[in-house]
C-alpha cells in the first residue's frame, strides 16, 4: 500500500484517522482470511475422515491408489499425454482458423453470399448436433473406408479431424456472438473512413470481438484439452489408452487415476489464465465500478 | 486545504445533513480530490460546478459510498459513514442517486424500476410500492408510461423515471450527477423543471451540473471545484456573478463566451 503519492499537488500523507481505518480493514480482512482457512481445513479433514472410514476404503485404496502401479505406468501414460498435447496444439489452431472463417461467413450480408452462408449454417448445425463420440466413429471408420489413399490413415489424424469438426462448430458460435456485440457504430466509423467491408471486419470489428470472447474461448480450450483423450477410441495410444492398457495388465484402476491427475494438472494453468483474462477484461470494462 | 471562505448568508445556518470533510480520492496513484469540504443543510440545494475532470462526479460517488475514499470523512446526519465498521448498504439506502446516463434497468418496466428498492430494500408490500410508484409517476408526468420499458422512452422521460426511482425511497439527500448532460438540448428543460420542483418541495439536493443558469436559479449554495479542490464557494449570485478568485473568473468568462450563461 502506498503511503505517499506524488501528484500535481505535491505529496499526500494519510491522516491518523485514515491510518486507523486501514488498521480496522486490515484486521477485518485478516479475520475473514482466518475464518476461510479454518472452514476449508475443517471441510478437508471431514472429507478425509469420512472417506477413509468408509467400509470399502481399504479395497478402494488398493485398486485405485496403488503407488507401485502408479509409478510403473507413469512413463507410458506421460508418453501418451505427449501425444495428447501435440494433438491439442494442432486441433486448437485449426479450430480457431475454421471457426473464425465460419463466423465471418455467417455474418456476411447480401444475397450473393447466400450459398456460402447456407453451407456455414448447415455445417454448424450438423457438427454441433452430432455427439463427438459418434462423429469420431463416423470419421475414424468411415473415411478410411472411402479408400482415398492406398495406405492407412493414422487414427491420430482422423481423431484430430473429428475434434476440429465439432469444436470449430462450437467456437464459431462464440466468435459470432463476439462479432454481434461490437456496436454497429464501430462499423459505421470504419466505413466512414473509406475502409471496405472486409477491411473494417479485419481491422476494427474482429480485434474487438476476439478480445471480448477470450474468456469463453479459453473455457472451450479447457474442454478440448480433455476431449482430445477421446481419440483413444480410434486406437491411438494417448494417455487414456495407455492408462487403459496399464489397467488391463495390472488388474488395477490406478493408471486411470494417474491419467486423471495429469489431465487436471494440464487444465489448471489454462483455468487460471482464463480467470486472469476475465478479471482483466472486467477491470477494463467497468472502470470505477467496484461494487 | 481550505477554500476561500466568504461571509455566508443566513441560508447556511441549517441543520447539516451531509458533511464532507477533507475528502481525498486517488485512483491508483492519480489524485482526483485533494481534501474537499462540502456541507449540505436540510432542504438546501448545493450545486457543484467546474470543468470536466475537476472531481465533481467523483465527489458525489464518494459521498454515496459508491467509491472507496482514500482519506477524509463523510458524515450523514452526524454519523461518520466513512467508518469501515458501518454497513455501507444501509448507508446507501439513505441516498438517492441520479446518474448522467440514467442507469435504468432495461429488463424492467418503469414501474418495476421504481418499486424495486422500496420492496426489496425497504420491505414495502407490492401494493404499497405500487401506490407510491403511481404517485411518483404522476408527479414526474409519466403515469402513462408505467408499464413501458426504458428503451421505449425518450432521454428526458428516462431521466425523469430515474429521478422517480431515486426519490421513491425518500432519501435524506438526493445526489444528481450531471443529470442533463446526456440529453438533447430540447429535453433538458423538462428534467430541470422537475428538479426545480423537487427543490421547492424541500428535498435536500447535492448536484453536479454544467447548467450555470439553472444553478443560479435553483441552488442555495454553489461550490466551484478546480483540479480536485473547492476553489470558491458561496451564494450563487456571488460566485456566479461576482467571483473573487481569478480561476473562477476565468472559468465563468469561458462559459459566457461559449454562450452558456
């Protein structure tokens, strides 16, 4: 807390009254921090005691939390997770590109663009409606059956394609909502300067729209981080598949717990980033609104 | 930092309702108010004038506890409301605030806007609140718009509805933050006429305004703020017609040159 501020009027020093009030506020915030800590601790203890005293706990501990099994399969699962991360990176970039295209196409006006708009609308309606698992099977087993190529298409590629198809449909709607929230006056301002429709979209509307929808986009990214695990359904050996293999070999569920913890560890940084971005956006939009 | 004190007329010897003492406000490290003293007496109308950025709006928000203050004191009916142990929500329920941009709730009708606080904060029954709303709407001339949504009203009508909402809870002090600045020139009159009526009815009002002519006619006391300080204060006929501080003279000269007085 700054005690002296230099401004146009020289130096400000808090009055004794203000110092006393700061003391009161600090004491109160210390008290509420302590209360929060205490109640959290009490809850954790209660949860721990009630779980470990459950009648089935020894069996559960044995088959879900076996440290030896966890250690044994950790390298395999980590190798699988590395595949998930690579799929995630490619899928995320492709999703953003396709989704932006879809969103822009859907906001185009004029009868000339009707066919394109129609295609984009059908795409979004269809791929948003199909369950991701069903789509994975359709793409994973249907596309190879078309025999476009002589060789085998990797299940990783097919799985990534299915994820991009579904997620681009979702994310395009987020982008479209963002574009719609940019006030028409911004478009008018850009067009009044002589910018074309495409230029005003690219230089004025989209930058504002993307900034506004970053928090929901990050939320979709967290969802995607987990859903890339579904490519294991097509046989790709990712973290989930590696855990499944481990579980079958060891007759123990611990590898699944390991995979779960790794996915959580992966999503926590993104979740915190989303919080931070949201808070920053809120601060910028509601300057002076502290209540 | 005391402002230049001038002999004050008998109008200032009233019971003090709102007493702002040495108010300091910094936004992060930017000082906005440097120790401002303003008092508002019972049934008194005090106008804050000054250029944009002089701290008028900030002063009003700080007084109503809508912004945390950096230093100084705000007393309402003698109670130190800047004391951190005071319940701020209760204090705010004793103020009425009208904003420059109306701040009506767009998802509620005019009647719902007006009855919200009486019902939810002050525990009035629906019938009581509706009766009171009807009375207020008649007074501000919007009875026929009771069930309309704010976006169906003109700016002047919206601001009159906002005033009705603010006074529905019978506040101790009505704070008006440049209530006509967002209005078309032809709609300013209807809002000012309403404020004038409220003043004549004896409401205690502290208002920030750019309407010098209005301040002169309606206010009992005028404070000229400059760069976060009260630069000159006194009865309107003195401050607005015969200011003694050079900065006030310069400010008024500019306003007169712009044809606004």
